[in-house]
C-alpha cells in the first residue's frame, strides 16, 4: 500500500494498525500456550530506507521444526509507540496495535526430517512510516518504537487476500486488538473484511523483533534507525542492524 496516513492520527505498519488513546488501560498480559517446538527466522529483504520523512523495511520469514506443526498461519501482534517532543516542553504520545496473519506453506522436509515453512510466493511483510516532514515545526524530536511478536497458529474464517494476508479482529487471548478506519489500507479493506479468529496459538515458541526510529531535527547524524531481528525462545539469531539515512 502506497498511500500515506495523517501522521498525528496514525503512523504504522502496512498493511494495518489500530489506534489507542493516550492514557488507555494497559492491555492484558499475553497467554502463553505450549506446542511442538519451532523456530522463526526474520530475514530482511534488502537494506531499510531511512530519511527525515520516515522509514521502510521489508522482511521475509522462515519457520522450521522437526515436527509437523499443523498450523496454517504466521500471526503477528504489533505494538507501537510514537513520541513527539515539542520546543515548549510538551510531549505527545500515540500508541498503535495490530493483529494480522500470513498464510504458511510447507516448502520441504530435509534429509534430517526438519520441516521448513514459508509465506506464500511473493508475500512480504512491509513496515513503513511516512509523513514526518509534515509535522509542525515545533516538533523537535520524534521517536518511534515498534515491537512485533510472531508465532504460528491456526486461523479460521479470515478474509485472506490472494497473496495470503488478512486483518484479524483480535488475538486468541484478547491481549491485542485491531481497530482501523476504512481509509486505512484501502486496497485491502475495499475487497476484504476484518474477520476470523485465532486458535491453537503456539505462543510459547514465538519470537519478538523490534524497530526503533529517532529523529532530532537539525541534529548531527540524524535520523537513526535500528532493527533487532529477533529475540525469544523461537528466535533464530539476534543481529542488530543500524541503518544510516538513505535517499
């Protein structure tokens, strides 16, 4: 999706995020659900693009396990916080959350009996934020912190796109909910509904990857963009990459 979202209202993951008001009650704790062991490898697709207007990063996923996982999707729960610091000392905070699913397919079983799973052909996960140049001149510092928890699960009743992507109303345990306007990710929402439910969430073996964007307007060496490609029981490697501004 290429359209930009008004930055003060919604700045988030493409294809979708949910807006929560400042000062809202903290979400409930995630329910840990056991399953056969597996690992998730988050793989960057090319270098991230970073500028004073925002960032864009693309990822692919490799899931593998010695067991038949009997799950049909990779589910992601995203939480984001954006902080705007003004010259007069005022600080604004915007929080986002999202539940989404990507269909998984079994690619192969290797000679050691390891099963290898991937997203459908051509499907990628694109993280992007844009429109920062349109913020008022009074905003001196912009910080975006994004955390994504990824795990395998069974998804039923979702309105998947042909490429195997779907908006979901909520995680299985209700810890994360999606609520987006009809103008957000229009291409998907014009043709699909946010529906379906998650079952058999294998969260005990899930992994978390993170992004951090920092811009001090007029500051040297700005902006900064850092990606941590994964941590947790089910993570494969944890490389932290720092990206310089690109044009």
